[in-house]
C-alpha cells in the first residue's frame, strides 16, 4: 500500500513540475510579446529557468527563447529607423543568441512524431525571422570589426553566410540576398579571421571565398601568405601557379620609392615562384617563368631587375648588367637596379684587386696596376651607389659600399661624411 501511495505521489509531483515548466515558457513568451512595454529581462530569466529544467528538450521552449531575442532585436531596430538611441551591443548579442536558440528549435521541430511523420510547428516562423535578420548580421559584423573585435565580426558574418547553407533554409533560396553580397561577406569574414590572428580559420575562410568573384586577386595573395606561414610548399606552389595563370594580365597600380605610382601587369605570383625555384637552385624553371613574365610586360623595370639578379646568380655578369641597364632606362630612379649596377662594378673591382695582390708582390707595381685596373671599376660603381643612396638613404648596403669606394679612391671628405651617417 505504501508503495502504491508513493508511486501516486511521484506521478502527482511529476505532473506538477511539468505544468510548472509549461507555465514558465508561456509566461516568458507573454512578457516578450507585450505591445507597449515588453519585459525582456524577466522574459529571458524566465525562459532560462524553463530550459534549465524539463523543458530542455521542448521545442516550444527553444522557439520562445529565440523569439524573445528576435522581438528584442526588432524593437530596437524599429527605434533605430526613427533615429532613436538603441542598444547596439545588446542588439548584436540578441541576434547571436536568437540564432543559436532557433537552430536548436529547428532540430527538435523537425523530428518525426510518434507516427514517423515530420510536422514542424515553428519552422516557417524561424525561416522568416532568420531571413529578415540578414542586414542585422551584416551590420553587427561591421560594428565588431570597427571596434577591432575581429573574432566577433567573423562570427556574425559567418552566421549570415551559414544561414544560406542550412538545409532547412533551402525553401527560402529565392528570397536570399544576392550572390554578390555573400561573396563580399565571405571576403570580409576572411579579413576578420586574418586580423584576429587565427591562421587556421583564416585559411578556411579564404578557401571558402576563393572563386566567388569578389576581390579574387587579394584572396589568392592572402592564401599564399597562409601557406607560407604553414610551410605548405605543395599547396603554395599550386596556388602561385593558379594565381599567375589567372592574374598575370591584370593591370595593377605599383608605387615607386618616391611615392609616385605607375601601372604594371600583376607579377606577385610569378616573382614568388621564381624566388622559390631560385632557393631550390632550379634556375631553369626560374628563368623560364621570368622570360614569360618579361615578354608579357616588357616595360616593367622591376622584372628586368629580377632577371639581372637571376643572371648574376648564374654567373652571367654581362647579361646581368644588360638587364640592369634596361631597368634603369625604364626607371632611372629605381634604387634597387642602381644598387645592383653598382655592385656589378664594385665586385669586379674587389676581385681584380685580389687577383693583383696574389700575383704582384712589388708595392709600386701593385699600386700602378691597381690604378690602371681596379680604381676605374670603383669609379664606375660610384655614381650608381651615390644615386641609390640619395633615393634610399637608409639602405645600409649602399653606405657600406660607398665607404669602401671613398676609401680606395682616397676621397677623405666623402669618406668622413658617409662614416658620420653610419655612426662611426
């Protein structure tokens, strides 16, 4: 008898608790739906009590939780339309939380019933709300990004993108924002992840943005950067080749050392490929790529400068000098090419000096030979280094070379000046 009474008591208690949980859900919904003064704070606290209890798997409870956030956002957004002050931070949080609650509600709402049939009760309302919130997620991401809360910006823009791809949102496809908007947000999300310093997430976001038609040159460059960080050589080379094929004929704006700009063909990918092959001592591939790039953009002094460096590395000094001369004919103020030209003659002077010192032991004869064969090379190098130094006064290499040249030419005045610049 006692056992029967105990069971009955438990049944009564269970029914009471169940009723209490449902009452909490209804109460929370009622508080949020008030037309005049909805009490969102109490509504949120009340629904959280319900979700912490037996309503944790109740679809209505999760729908109400999401709808409370939805109504808060809509009310604040309506005030914003009339120029009234709004709680932007709370609006953004409501969008984020509402999305989570709605996702949970959909999962429960689309479960088969006892007869094995799926008869959702709240799905259409959730679809409508998520679609209506599109601008809200975009704006929230912008606010977070401008506040340098980059990971939160990524999360909000990612929600916007994710909604499009949710299977239960497929019926709303025709009402979704334009593809161009998604392309822009995919790029922005990648920038947010990049600024947040999350390399793994950045690469994932960039690969999602790859091929969508928006800022693709930048997307590929950022992907290259991520593969360089990851030291993923195989994917790095594949991306560089793909980028080179896609963008080598693209006109881009480049900047001279003096701040002036000029238009050239995109060579970001080809130059990096060349450097990779040079590092691997594969000069054949490097020169093959470079020749194709130069043929595509023969008026680009940077390319002639790179070709000169490559020929120099292979020991073709005459060919290197010819390339540096072409670079300087195209841009007389190209500091790198000026420095490279100076180095050609400077190195020849050093080599010739070493050669003479090894075979001539008589001081007078050595000095005479140096005067005739070494110093002219230093004099040839001098104007190139002086001009390069004028253009790029902070480049240490130019100052070191000039110091050596002034010393060898017995130019005490300029030697003193350059040593003062160098801090001696």
